[in-house]
C-alpha cells in the first residue's frame, strides 16, 4: 500500500517566493530602463552632428558610423 505525502506551505514561504520573484523582476526592469535612457541620451547627443553630416551630403547612417567610430578612436 502506498502512503500519501502531504505538502504544507505556509503563507510566509509563499510570500517570500513571490517577493523574491518581484525583486528579481524589478532588477531586470531597472537594467532595461537604464539601457533605454543611455540610448536616448546618445541619440539626442548625436542628432546635431548627424544633421550637419546630412547637410554636407553624407547619408545619415554613414554620418552616424563616422561619428561613433571617431568617438571610439578618440577614447
């Protein structure tokens, strides 16, 4: 004859698992928001330089590549 096992979970252990999951999710969300903010700052900073490159008849994508490459070279 097989015996039945009973699983007992307390409210505090369930709450601990839920809170831990929410904290991990918030940490990932914070990283995502931080990355988006950095991308926005870089895009706004490059805007005037890309406009200048387009006025000099350089395609926008090539202007971005040249500006970013020049920035990495400078660093």
